């Protein structure tokens, strides 16, 4: 897992100053996920960048294709079919730059979250400075830190050397030494890395990324010459109080691109079609989260927090901007497809079981997770499988959130699951398990269940992998990022008001007055009561505007500290929601109550009829012996006597058959040898066995 705060980056400054940068032309951005490959086409329309079209295909990294470029071709062809614009040449490669006949595109960008992360060894001078900076630089890249070494390491040099070798890293990342600062200690660390490389097998020697004192570049290059490739970046920490993470993250993207290309899967073909390397998808989330957080703070919003969460098949990423501090967490053991089984191993089966409206044993939950691991693109086709799918999703999202929270505000104890969420203005969900539920209200409910926000929050969904595309453009086409984000790029689900406290279920929690503005200038006013324990949804159409007044009347309840609110809201695909279920979310532990509660929430969120939970689903699974009628003591004695008598007769018959001489001219038919049970010791050869009758008497004595 990578969890690290990031300093203000130059890329977000470029986005903020996008008006001073010359415009480029048409853009095609493609994101390779473990299940889907998504492409978006962005172009100038009336002088403004807009999202023109999008296309999607199944990712083709696995058998039988084994080449991601096949999925790229299919996604690009889908866009061509939609727009009538030719993007591919006769050989199946992207046409670039854009031609006079409007075929092709000027800019091509690739992002990827497919495959395993870079196993990385971090080496720096001081844990609190150099190593911490390296961790922050690695945020947004699929890096699994397997070992860290610094001058304050208490291990002997031999133990440190063994640690590097046994970690079997894909990358050795060396930082340390401010500009015009330490030299020899940094060279000593590099010498340790070189010695470890000498002892490694030639087939697994990892490259070295150096982001320390730039005055040492020549010496570092000479040290590793003929040993392993070396990548150089600007100093990640040129001064004690200054961090420059963007150059390091860009170089990490180059290393990741090289690593991905070396694994095959067609990335070498894909990389050749762009002038920049394949960028890790999480890096895009980090950049866009920081930009959105800064934008909200500039608007003087008190609840300026932003959360972007991508719950993927194999990898899940969460970027958060809380109080001006940006953190990105990447978990390769959390997912609802390829990583479903590792998710169970990480959080435990009971965490998933707590979200189910029916009794499920360990075998059923494990079997579903294993099925998703083997068939990540499986779509639930029954109510039972749908509940299992959503339980996995909530658990994955919730566990990722709880793992990320301590880094948001290190000066407070936000690592408790019962702590209320800090103010968040915007939550964006990504990943098919969130965005493709079939109901916008269901997507909103799942996000609310997992995050459990407080106060007023805006829920959005990124169904077309737009954020990875925009993040990949931040350094070269910041104006496109600004204009597309300001346009209708993401799906607006709803504005939601969340009531904190413990409501009394079925009792009135709030009074609501809705003034709806019609297109002809007329208005319509309606009044409603919202009851505790409910997910209240008002069907405010997408783009429709209304003034909503809320008076919280339930004892101990409030919405972000207020009991009276007046909101000017715009409708979304899920309408407008008041979550009166309370915070923290009071999910019943008794099965029947939980089944009724979850079924009611599904109906309220979607507007569908309430799902009837079959009575058989609520029954505990009983063992076979427990289902048999209980025997009386007399019946048990009778059965014991009958069993003893039958066994005695069988043994006597067997003994007489063995002692009787065989008849002449006939072959004696013998019984097959009885093999003792696996837990019964077999007597050594030649040892006399106990008499069968003695054994029987001992058995029933």
C-alpha cells in the first residue's frame, strides 16, 4: 500500500494558469484497466475543449490475445463508428498527427492500472526526510514498497544487504542529499545498492532511480555503468523546506512504462504511438484531486474536501484532498474482481457478511469471491448474487477509506471506524461496480454506505475513465483539463444532505419544503416529512433547479452542525437525497432486522418495489445430524443393542468363513482386504493383532 501526502505540484499550477498556454489540437486518451479499456476523444468545439465521444472494449492482456493493443484498436474503432472520424490506419495503428481530412488526432495519451505494482526498495539518508519524500513521490504510482533503508537503520550492513537481495525488487529508488549538501553518505547508500545488485541473478537486476543531490549524477552513472540502467530526476528535496515531486513522478512513470513494456502484453507497441510514456492511472487521480481541492478552496467553501475513489477489479485507488492536504492510497489487495479473494483475506469474511440481508456461511461468500477472481467481468444475475456483489463493494470501499484516513489529518485520531468523516464537498466514484449498477440511485446509496459523509455533499460518477484521461493531459494540455471539467464531463448523481446522530426509526427526523422552478418561470412548492432510518429521495430531474429548506426536528440530529438549512440545488440523475439513517450508519446486527432494513434502503434509493427476502434465506444452515429428530434414551439403547448384535453376527460369520477349508475344484472367493482408516495406526508386519471380540468388548465397555 502507498499512502502519502503530496506537496503542491507544478502540474496543478499549470492547470490553474491554463489560460496562458497555447491550445493544442484533438486528443485521444486511453486507460487500460484490468477488465476494461476505455478511450475518450477530446477536441475543440467552437474554440472550447469538449468531450466528443468515448469508446470501450474488454482489456485483451490475458489469453487468448495477450496484447493490450487489440483492446485499444477496438475502443478506437468504436469512437470512429460513433463520430465518423477515422482514427486507425490500415495497419491498425493510431493516426497522428491529425490529417487535413480530420482523420487521426494530434495528441495521444495512455494510462494503465493493469498488472502487478513495482516492487520497490527505498534508500535515503533520514527516514523522516528523504524516505518520507520518496514515499510522497511514489504516491500515484503503482509502487509496493518492500524495503526501506536509511542511515538511522539499526541493522548491520550484512543484514541490510540481505534485505535488498531477498526483497527481489523491480526498482531501487535512492533519494537524499540536498543541493550542495551531503555527498559521501549518499554515495555509501548507492554503493550498498551496487553490491546487492552484484549478488542478484542477472535476469532480475532492477534499475536504479536517483532523485538526490544532482551534483552526484556523474558519479552515480559511473558507479552503475555496466551493472544496471540508471534513471535520473531532479532533486526531490533540494532544500529542507522544499519538495519537487513532479519531476520524480514523471520519471517514475517512465520506469513504470519500461517495466510494463518488459512484461510484454503489447505495451511496447502502445508506447510507440505516444510521445509520452504510459502513465499510472493513480497518478492522474492524484493530480485531478489536488486541482479540484484547490478550486473549492478558492471558492471559499468551508467543506472543501474532495474524495475520488476507483474501486477496480485488481487495484483500488483513493485520492483525497482534506484541509489542503492531498493523499493518495493504492491497494493491490483490495478489489472486487481479480483481488476479491485477497480482499476477503485482508478484511475477513465477517466484514462482508455484515452487509448481507440473508444468512450466508463462509463457503458461500468464499465461493463467490473465488468466482469473481476467476471471472472478474461477471455481472450479477440474481438478487442473491447482487447482494453479494454489493457487499464486496461496500467492504472494499470502506476498508480502503479507513486505511487512508489516518494520513489525511495526522494531528487527529481519524483512524477509528466510528469517527465521523471530516467535511467533504465532493465525492467521485469510479469503477464499474459503482458506476454500472443500472440505477443512479443505487450508485449513490453504495457510495453513501461506504463513505458515510456528513453535512452536504455532491456525488458524481466517472463512468468513462475521464479523470485518468485529464490527469494524463495536465502537464501538456492544462487548458483542456479545465474546460472539460467545467463542462458536463462527469455524471452528476445528486446533492445529498446527511443527518448525523442516532435517529429514532420511523419518527420524524426533518421537515422539508421544496420550491421547484419550471422552465416557463412558474414555481411549485411541496412539503414533506423525512423519517428517521430512511433514505429520502426527491425526484429532481437532471438540470432542474430548486430551493430546498430543511428543518431538522429529530432529537440529537444535525446536518454538518446545523439544524436549519436553505439550499439552491440542481438535480442529478439520482435526484436530491436526504440521508436520515444517522452517522455512524446504524446497520442492524439481527438478521431479520438487517434484511428488512437493507431491502427498504434499496427500494427507497431506486424507486423500485421492495425486494421480498425469502424466509428460507433467513434460516440458519443446520448440520445434517441436527435436522434428524432427537432420539429418546430408550431408542438409543435399542439401537446400540441392535448394532452390537448385528456386528457380532457379522464377525462370527467372517471367522467361520475363514476357518472353513476350501472345497476342491473350486476357487475360494475371499473378501477384499479392509484398509484401516487414515487416522488408525497400522500395526507393524509380524505383530499379532488383537482378537476381534476383545476389540469389540473394549468398544462397548
